C-alpha cells in the first residue's frame, strides 16, 4: 500500500506569483515554506501533475503533502504527518543547512523530518512521478517519499517488505510468509480482509515463494484513464477501430470478472461462440464466460475488476494481435491494475 506554489530560487530568493510558480520543482538548503503562504508557496512537478506543500486538512490544521494538482478535490497521494496536523499559523517546512527537511509546528516542535544530513548542496525535488526526493550535491537520492508511503501507491512506486499502505483501520503489507495481505485492525476486531482466510495460500491463487516481497501496479494493454483519478478505471493503449480487417485475440484472466457494463447476455453458448459475439461487436472490450453454466457476458468497459478463486468463470480481454502480448503469459496472472511501463512483479 496513498498527495502547492513552486519556490523559485533566484539570487535574491524571489518568489514568483502562483500563476508562474509551476516552472520550479526544487528548493535548496536554507529555503523555508511558511504555512501562512500555503496558497502562494509550494513545489510543482515539471509536468505540473503533482504539487507539494502545506495542505489544509481542517480548520487551522495542515499537513505537508503531495497532491494531484489538477484533480477537482486535489486528492492527496502522500503526507508526512497524516495523523499529526500542524497549526495554521507559525508552522513551517525548512531544508536546513545540514540538509535535513524539517516540518515544525507553531511551538517549535518537530512533527516530522527526513533524517538526512548531507549538508550544503542538498536539494528537494518533486518529480513527474509524484515522488518527492532529497538529493545530495552529486544528484544521489538520500530520501524519497516513494519509500515512505501513506495510503496511496502511485505508478512506478514499489510496495516492499519494508513498507505498508495504511488507510484508517486498513493496512496493505507483505506478511512474514511473503504474501501480500490487506488487514482490518479495528478498535475491537482484527482480521485478514484479503486474501480470503477460508483458503490457504495456493487456493487463493497466491504463492509464498517470493522472497523479494515487491509489488507494483500492472496490467497488459491498458493504462489509467486519468492519472489523477483512479476511480475512472482503465482505457486501452490501442485505438479502437471498427473494421473487418483488424485481427483480435483474447487474453484470459482466470477467475476474474468486471462487474457491470454488460453489452449483452447469452445463454447456452460455447466459449468460441461467446468470443465471436464479442468480435462482431465494436463496443465489446471483453467477455466473461462461465463454462459450467455456459453463460456469456460481453463487456463494454473494463471497470470494477475482481479476481477470486470462488468466481465460477473467467474473463477474456479483446486486444489487437499486433500488440504482441503473450496470451500464455498474461493468462497465468490473477491481478489487474493499470500499467505505466512498470517492470512486472507478482506475488
């Protein structure tokens, strides 16, 4: 398992107005962001997709966060102090001369710090990936927000055995047996929410032969519809054309379904007949086929995807043959998410 005014460093430390601030994505030693100026001073990634600075979380309460710049609600992707907001007056974030990035509350209490100490020449940069990094004078990364996630995992960000995502009573983490788990840890009850506790590792389609304990977001042939909003699901990486010359193939996702967005429903048909129905429909993106009951569902949108060993069917995504995706490779996978060219790692 989780995110601003750019400070423009000029010889006189001039700060440009907010409308021009997106051209800067770094700050240097000796620089300070004041909470009172949170609407004017913040970092912005070079692409302007992400911003970082003081984020208002309530009345007179602020976090030091990274958020999606253009999202309607400016969704937070990372926070240094999600459970300990600082005061709206007198608080500040400073990259001191020791090279340590420090969040200080109004009374001088250090709420959070990066624990870096390279000294002069240290810089803080917000990358296009949404990763906040602290670099030494040689450009080597000393610290990064990707290694300290809160409740959001971004594309290119790895979830490892040393990190976990936490949101309320839920946490996503690698357990001691190398299996990725989602736990509910409430005030009175604590239990594994996913994968199902009624089945062993293998019955859940998992494996504990994964000493690397690394997870990333991934899917074949599809990408995020909106990088700033996961709720919009995935879109194809290819252009969908309705002509009789383009050839398609189906990539099998075992024990998987996409709830809703059914184009048609057919009974007493074979798998091949179900595929043909989809091939004949330009709006069909995939099929869900239940072999035992011979039921065929054609899908227009890949949204609300879910994989479970208890689901009595499989999903088949329709992709152009010229994409060169191996059906045998994808068919062995039981996880779906969106891919931005990330190396494939599965648990």
